[in-house]
């Protein structure tokens, strides 16, 4: 968890230092003429985010690389017929493909409460509340894009080998309610977002070191919260 968290903070720090330095120099009219202005545009920020995610093994980084790369092309090359208003739908296509690939190999139950060993929850421009009652919970995938979900694991029992949840939060978030004896380990890549374990100290002291829920994936411009089942 430490290495992943440190990598995320390192990349955030690098991005902020570079952008801050650029804007300071620009305000002082000290930007060399040979530095293209698009190096510090929103497109380049997306490319940096994508690159940072890929360096930590997050495949979702390709989404940001492709989107940033497409929209920075007119600044690098002369494309007289390229208009952003014609091409912006490609963002939806890329996000849609990424969701399809995330769900392709997952065990999924479309409606109602979740009672399988694996979950696959997707919230886009909306939200949902679900509960998990699996007696051998092993993990799954949670996708939140401009939306979010609340999943209650109060009645769930963790598998002996532990469980792993793969998160992808983009301008969205989720809330996970876990039993008091679960140990939650955050290994997610967080950039311009947040992760918080809001369980009380008295609750976390009851954690069973053998019941480990690992939170992996990416949280970008979004957030994820862990809460106690009986809080």
C-alpha cells in the first residue's frame, strides 16, 4: 500500500510543480519562445495522468493517453479540417470500450442484491445501493463514472484467501460498508481524487489480520470511502 500511495503522491507533486512553475514564469513573461504553449494545456495534463497510471500498472491510463493525444494533435500538426465539436463523442466511445473490457470476464448479476462470490457494479451518471450476502466473498470490480454506488457488505463473509476489489472512479465515487473484523488495505492509484477509511479507531482495532480486503484500481477526480457496518 505504501509504495502505491507514494507513487500517486509523487506524480501529483510533479504535475503541480510543473504547472505552478509554468504559470509563474508565464506571469513574469519569462517563458522561452521555443516552449510550445500546448505543453501545459489540459490535454497534456490528461497525458501525464495516463502515463502516471501506466507506470503503476493501471491499464485505465490508456483512456487518458488516447483522449489527451487526440485533442493535442491539432496543436502539434496542421489539421485544417479537425474540429473538436466533431470528435468529442470519441471520449464516450473510449469510456464505453473500457467498461466493456472491465466487465467481459466478470461474474455479473444484473439486478437486486449481490449474493455471488464476485461483484461487478457499474454506475454511470447515476447511483445505486446494493448489499452483498456472499458467504465466500472474493472481490470483484466497481466502476463509477460521473456517478456512484453504496455497497453494504454487513452480511458478507470473506473467503479464506481474502478479497480484492478493483475500483475505477472517474468523476465519481463509491461507499463500501464493511464488517468490523475486515482489514482494509488501500492499494489504489489516487490522483486528483481521494480515498478515506472513515471507520472509528475502536472499529479498526477489531480487524482480523487474516480477513484482508484489498482495494486496487484507479481513482481519478473521484473518491472512495470505507465505513463500518455498525457505525
